[in-house]
C-alpha cells in the first residue's frame, strides 16, 4: 500500500494516459489555467485531478439544460476523473463503499438513459419539418447507445449488485433504494 500522504508527480503524458484522454486535452486544461504545471513541467497528480474535476463539474452544471456532444464529452471526462480518483484512493488505502459507488453509478446511468430517451422528441420539437421516421431513427440510435453502456462489464456488475440490494431491501426501484440508503445514514 502506498503512503497516503505522498504526492504523485507525473508527466503530462502520464496524466493523460491515466485519464484515458488525448494529451492535447490536458494541454488545453493547462493553457486555460485550470491545471497548474510545476516549474519542471510535470504535474501534481492529485492536485491536477481535483482541479480538473472542479472545472468539469462547473462545466456540467452550466450545460445542465443542454444536451448534445459537448455535454456528453464533459460528462464522460468527469466520469473518467471520478474513476481515476477512486482508483487512486484505493491505491492509497482509502476505500469506498462498493454499494454506495454502485448506487451512484446506476443512478447516473438511469438519469442519462432518461435524458437520452427524450432526445428524439426534443429534436422533433425543434425541427418539425423532419419526417416522422427521423424520430424512429433517433430512438433506435439512443437505444443502441444505452445498450452499449449497459453491456460494459462494470455497469453489469453494478446492476447485479443493485438488483441484489433492491431485493434485500424489498424495494422495486433505484429511487426507493436511494431513500432507504439515505434514511439509514
């Protein structure tokens, strides 16, 4: 187990690789003053990750009323930061309650699914001149995207855990489960 107080100093390329993004995206965050580069050109991993998360959360809040590519990219990058934070905490001996993490993940997937399922109707409302079959095509693409997300092994494992938790708690929905979890605290 690593020392939880030790700071990790890494290169920009290593930070991008751990975050699973293109190094140019990290350069943009540095150039925008969101992430600070040390005098030796390297990054403090924990500090950079925290600052990236703060920035992305603010971006996500400002995009909350919008859907589209930028909102999805922001959300994806924020999730990657959160995943990396969890991995880093685990390496440092800080644990997260798996059930709470799975509940958060499934709540996120449920919310994203709800938003995506309304996409076709929102597009059709803005562009009424589109043919009716455009709605079917959009709905089919949305269903394919959601199925792709749900097919990820991590999501499947979280879903299985949530189903077991819901069964143990005697509830039928994530909302009910969230309420029982909140009341228990």
